[in-house]
C-alpha cells in the first residue's frame, strides 16, 4: 500500500501576516514567472510550471516577445544552467558543487521556484541533521496514544516532494553524516521511500527530483559514497570569470538587498564596488590584476557573497551615519573583517597588501587611508 502526503501550511496566529524580510523566490519574482508561463508554448515535463527553455530564461534573463524583461538571477556560463535544468528533467538528481559564495543556494532556490513553483521543500544539512529530516518523523503524542498510524507520521520535505511530484532541496549535503546521506540512495535510485512501521511506502510521482548543494572545500568532512554520488549529475559553479562580471553580480544583489531593507540607492557606488571586488579577486588569486606582483592569499574565501555583504554593510553605514554616498570609509571595516580571519597570519598578509599594492595605486589614496585607519 502507498501513503499519500497532504501539504501542510503554517498560518499566522493572529492579525495580518507581516511583510517577509526575504520573500521566497517564487514570491519575489512572481510577476516574471507568470509572464514566462503565459508566453511559454514549449513542451513541459510532467508537473513542471515552465518548460526547460523558460526555466533557463528565468535564471539567465532575457526579453520576452511582449517586451517583458526577465532579470538575470545568475550571471555565469549559459551551458552550465542548461545542463542543470536538463538534469532535473531526467531521473538523475542534481548536485551543485563549488567553493563558498558561488551562488549554489541561490541557483538551487530559483531552479525549484521555476520548476515547481515552490522552493520551500528544504532540508538544511548540518553535522546534526538526523535521518528523520530526510525520511519522516513521528508525532510522539499520537504515536504513544494510538501507535504507528498515518496521522502520527510527520513527512519530511523530501517525502512531500515525492508525493506531490515537486523539487526538493538539500543544502550542504557533505555536512550531513554519511549514514544519513545514504538514506537518499533508495529514494534516488528506486524513487521509493519505505515506511516499515506502517507496512507501506511512498512512491515518487512524476515531476519529483532533488537538488543538493555542496561546498568543495568540505571534502573529507563527510564525502559522498560512490553509490550516492552516482545518483547525481554534478554541475560545478565557478567563480566569476572577470572583474566586470563580478561587479555586475555584486551591484545587482546589493541593489535588491538594499531595496528590501529600504536603503537609499548609493550615488556613484559602482566605484567602491569595483574596488571591493578588485581587492577580493587579487587576494583570492594571489596576484595583482596586472599580473606584475605576486601576493599571499589569506585564509578566508573572499567570495562574491562576502563582497555583497561588505558593500551592503557599507551602504547601510553611508545611509545611516554618512551623507548617503558610498565611500571608501564605509567599506573599509567590512573588508578588514572579511580578509583577517586569522588574527596573526591574515593581518600580516593584509598589511603587506596595503603597503605594497594599495598605497602605490593611482586614485586609491582615500581607500588606503580608510583601511589604515580601521587596521590600526
């Protein structure tokens, strides 16, 4: 016998629901998704809200025949997005792999939103993630009172996705203990989740698939077994190829975050964004942008996501404690915090970079002074 799983919702206890600080992708971009669905005349896999072509367009951006502009959600190689979307249309699960800050979670969320219209069927992987988070749990009050029953069963996000033909997400898969990871093997190979306590099972219906993310710097923490890895098609998300691409990504995300926080737009902020990105890229690559000077790299990742955080923090400083114009002094403290993770080794690396590179660079005197001030 098979068990059907009803979707669950959480209603506010009283009053009108407050505005979400960060709406889910399907809510924040509902207009774009609706416009794509209305003009999407290509074949759609079972239970998909959009065709694979429309899903890729949603992520990469474009202009529809009626003039509707679809904003890019991911700036990167088109082929990687096409492979990721195509994978979800097959019986293989998708693993998004990359260094921290390469938008793995962001891409995962938007893929689920475009494919299933719901990005919330999420398992967050940690060292303490139990097997129940992937399979199912129990309402212990009902379990003790009446024994195992359908009413006492608490479905996991993965179980719900299987029963409803939707896309489940597992974040930071390699942080989950190996024995819990392997719970996914039967789900991904047999498309079945046994419930031995009830003598039944949940069979995945058409449309079900799973997106996992993993940080490739976590290798050796809880490496995937070869049996589980075979169930995934792996797509490696790279760091932005150029300064211009990374500046574009940071600018877009800072603008989105700033509007959600009601921060005023920063006039001429692009100059400071470019400097933050340049510093991060040079220290990350161990080489100045002109290729003339070798540098030591600090222990931190200095990812695009961290650059977004530094600029957003600087924008808040400029808005609340400055004149609203994003300046070097507004981002200097954030850069110091991102670079100097090891107080001993990283501080030496940062001081050498300031004196050997920043101090001598034309047009960077204000940035040098601001960084020296916060580093003192």
